[in-house]
């Protein structure tokens, strides 16, 4: 099983800009977006940790009720997870089972990756479409959560939608550039 942690410096391969100028420009733009998203996601995780820590202190030390901290932390963590998915996919850092990959050879591995990427793209495209539909519905109907804080639901739906759309773009780039790397695309 590969987790991607064993790689010292994980960088996606660069596309040959001369052979694939549009794909290389698109790849460069996604890399820049992913760098920004990594920083924002890291800050969101730190913020969620601080919010939850302060919630525990307020509840158990000062015996004061809290009503927004858990929900705010969930929103931040959902945002960090969904928004960073494309960057993780760019380096193929998701958990993968290498049982078949190591036995298929170069051509078999290339075919396996394309099949998996196309299936993943289909799932993620459906998820992104559904997330955008939920976001629109929450916006139009002015839906809020059922908590006493009651933040609008379009916020987490929008973050999920944007994150899944970025993931779809990343997988699409990997599918269409797999041939350029002869199956070696990371």
C-alpha cells in the first residue's frame, strides 16, 4: 500500500510545454492554485484546532455553553479536505493499493491508471455536479443549518463544489496527459 509519505519531495511531473502548450499552461495554473489552497487549508486546520481547543476550555473550565465552535470547525475541516483534494491528486498522494500495479508491467500499469482515472473522474464529476446543485438550492432557498448559530448552508456546499471541480480538472489533466508520459505520470 502506498501513502505517498515515503517520498522525500513530492512534485508532479512537468509537461513538455512545446509538445502540449495548452495542457502545460493548464497544469501550471492548477499548480499555482494548489499551492494557494494548501496554505489556506493549513490555516483552516490550525483555526479549527484553536476553535475546538477554546471550546473545550470555555465548556469545562468556565462552564459556559458553546454553540458555534463545533460547526465552525466542521466547516473549516470540510473546506480544507475538499479544497486540497486536487493538490493531493496531482502528486497521486491518495492511498492506493499497489498489489496489481507492481505486477502489471509498464503498459498494464498505464492502462490501469487510465481506467482508474476515468472511473474516478466520472464519480467526482457526479459529486461536483450534485454539490453545485445543493449549493444553488441552499442559496436560492436561503437554507441554514439547524443549530442556534444557523450559518448558511451554501458556504460548505460551495467549498465542496469548488474542491470537487478542482479535483475533476486535475484528474482530467492526468487522463489527457497520460500518453505524454508513457504511463509514468505521477
